[in-house]
C-alpha cells in the first residue's frame, strides 16, 4: 500500500504540494491528472526519493520495488531483446551466477528462485512486450544504436514492464507510442499484477486502463473512484455545488452590507448595523473553483475551393527509388475529416508528407487546386523551433509587416499569453511549444491541415480545445494520432495504410481497436458461411443509428455541392464572361463546373447507396 500523508513541497518558493494526502491500495491502477505545471512529475520524483520532502511522509511496504521509464536507452550495440532482459536485474544476476556457482546448496537456491520468478520464460515475455510496442522479430535482434530516440524510449518502456516492479510509475507513456502501441499498453496495464500510477492526458487510457483517478489541484490530492469520465462528471457536480454555495454567500454578504451602508449612521439602527458587521466578519469565504478559461485554438478560416482540392490516381511514393506506397487512388474534399490508421512503419508519415508536398510522387497523377494551401504539423517540428528566440520572434519572422499588437493577438488566439510571448522558447513547456508550432502551421489559413500526433504534451483541457477548433475549422483535416478520443470526435472517414496500399476502412474505431487487440479471427468454413448467408444477423440499434448519420452526412454534402453549383451557374450566366478577352477565364469556370458535376454525381451515388443500406437494415 502506498501512503502519502500531509506532504509539502515547493519549487523556487512556489508551493506545489501543501498538506496533500492520498492512500492507494496494493494492486490498484490509478491515473494522475491535473493541469500542466501543477506538480505531477514532481510527485513521482518524491515517491522515488529523488527529491526531499519539506513535510509529511510517503511510505511503501518494505522491499517494495519502484520502477519507471528511464529517460534514455543508451545507443549501444546490445540487441533490443537483451536490453529488455537486462532490465530485470534480479533475473540477470541469478542467470549469471547460475553459470559460475559451485556450491550445491547455492545452486539449489538459485534454481528455485529462477523458477519462482518464471525466469525461463523471460525471453518469450520480453519478445511479446517488444512486439506489442511495435518491434518486429527481426528488429528485436538489432542493436539499440540502430534506432532513434523515440524508439529507444519504447525499449525503455518495454524494460520496465518486463521487470514488473511492485509500484509502476509511468509519466505520459503514450507520448512516444502510435495508436497501436497505445492500445496494446492499455490492455497490458489492465492485467498488470501490481500497483500502477500513470500520469496521462489520454482519455482512452484513463477510462479503460485505470480504476481510479487522483486529481492534483490547488496543491492537494483528491482520489476519485472510476475512470476519467466518471471523475469528470463527479468533479463537475462538486464544482457546481461549490459555485452555488459561493453565489449564495455573495448574495447574503451583499444583503448584510447593504443594511450596514444604509443604517450605520442612524442612531436607532446603529446597534443592528454593528451586529451585521460582526456577522459579515464571521462568514468564512467560500473559495470559488479556480477554473482556468479553456485555452482555445483559433484557426483562421480559408476561402472555399471547388472539390476536389486534391486527387491522386495511380500514385506511387517512397524513398531512394524504393516504393513505400503504390496504386494510390485518393480524393480529398475541403470538408473531409480523415484519420490515417495502420501500424507503425506501414507508411502513414510517408503519405502525410506526400499530401503536404514534402515528398515528391514517384509515379501516377497528382492533381490539386491551384490555390490549395496546406498546413503541416509533425512532432519533430516542435524540436525544430529556435530555442534562443521568443514566440513573438518566430511569428514576426513570418509576418514582418504586422504590428506587434496584431502578432500578440495571433499568439493569444492559441493560448500563448503576454508573458509567454516574450519568453525564450527553450524555457516554455512542451504544451506551449506545441501551441506555437500549431500556430505557425495554420498561419496561412490552409485549406487542408495535416496533423501528425498533435496532442503530445497537451493537457486534457487543451486537447478538448483542439477538438473544438478542428470541429469548427472549415478546411480538410488529415489526422495521425494515438488519441482515440480525438479521432472519434473529429474524424468521419478512416483510411487504412497497410501492405503498401491505402484503402477506406469501412468499420468504426472500436472495431479497429478490437481487431488490433484480438487479432484477425479465423475465417468461417464454407458451411458456416452458408448458414450466415441464410440467416443474416439483425442489425443493432447502434448500427442503424450509424447508417442514419451516414445518410444525413451524404445528404448534407449533396446540398452543399448543389449550392456551389448554383453559384457557378450564376457566374456562367454572366454575359461579361463571354467577351473575347475573357476566353481563358471562361475555360477555367467551365472546367470548375465540370468538376463540380462529377463530384455531385459521385455524392448522389453515395447518398443512394447509404439510403439502400439503411432501408435494408431497417427492414431486417
């Protein structure tokens, strides 16, 4: 059992924890949440004994092993599998001693202990963990030096999971994982046999992998039972009660003060006024919840372009004349919200670079709107910011003609306040750097925004703000993210990148998650398929609701295209357009109208297909 009792700690005179207490029973999985900068990582350091408490105590069972992810795995020539095996120091020491021990009694002790800790299955367990985190069998035999820092962090995570400490401390473990790795980690933590504390802003992980939430706020620790959604609802109810009580007290204070102000000078009422003054002085102020305003994102609005804004036919893309993706047949309209799915290494980043024109196609036809502007955000761009410059310097470089007040307004629209605007980037938090990179990516009001892991380093409030901004954004969105909550609320189309191809994924995200966790199910025998054909499964209510939503979406798209068609028809009806000197302009508008008609025919076909699916489902 982990007991934290009345602990206090300050950094540079600023209190992070004051009289904070919480008790976590053995074997419980607990999420640690709180805004960036409140002291969550500091709490982990205090638990590990890396920092000295100013007051209170933290107690654990005797000989309890505490484990956390190392900051960096050395880039040495040791293979990944051996690096992970070495992380269990007891096993490694016993295995080494077993080869040199000569005393019979000691040999017996060693072998007994090796059996107790399942040492002989260690290599299989280590390989399974590495595979879950995205390493193939061949990669597991490669040296650590063959991998980048982000991949080495996965090796460090694999090592601490393999060593199975009694208290596992994980600080934002999904920041360096893709969606597949994050989902695997969720399922692994659910069955982890010991206590887990995990700092995370990933709502999916906090809902599915933990059974309680510890909230760090106002220098206190509060334990809530249940996952994140339960915590959010419970806390919202508490905040509403606190706000109501504060409002009541304000009204009571105002009433008493009003009486005092009116009758203080009157001799006949002086005594009563004094009694009310005493009542005012005795009232203990009810502190209102200090809820920071949602740190919003203000994406600029691009002008509307004729569909499609981008079209790829028979596309091929890769590196050094080696194709990674081929036979690409893709179309993107300005109202698309597309999530890219696929295991790491299948080509999601390659496709993102192709769409952003940061990687030239090796073949095929690549057509785009002549006015198309693309915004691109990738995690490595955060690392490319100039650490010795301020956010104001960065944006001034891009907009040298704008007044300082305009530049600061742009920064404020992305939650970067006056103080942070003049702070060196090297001194900003990871979330503030991410906000600056997102601002720079969207500065030109792009018609298509490509986001590769945009939520890393953003706290939950900022992630919710990003979701709202993307929902309101009028351009196309291409998303690569391990945050299932973000994908489920923003994306309405799924593309699966697999085996060198990109194809629509017709199921939903929950189906994709189930497929990843359980693997492909065996195909039914011919007889079983015939039975299924004879007795089709009745569609669920959720499936019918999804089909209705698809019909509405198709209907809305047809309506939008018809509106655009009316505008183009009006333009083409203008006699001035047919003047001899405007022949070139007329050809442009005729081409746009032809493209629109093609898009409308396809949209109407999709609408009819969706209606047929819905009618079939409702009549089943």
